[in-house]
């Protein structure tokens, strides 16, 4: 997929706090998305 140059900001929304016994795949995927975006851009707000 080509990189879009018209996007200036990206907002990632997480699933919120994890309940005991609930799978943490949503939190993990959000963390991985954040890491991937940070590796591609020079400026990020965390």
C-alpha cells in the first residue's frame, strides 16, 4: 500500500483497561501499531 502524504495526524484509539481474564490482543495490537507508526515518522506524541 502506498504511503499517503495527505494525512498529517493519526489518532489511535485503544480498547481501554483490560479486565482480568480478558484477552489482551487488542492492547497488544494497539501497542504494535504505535511502534510501527513511530518507526515511520520523526515526530510522535505519546
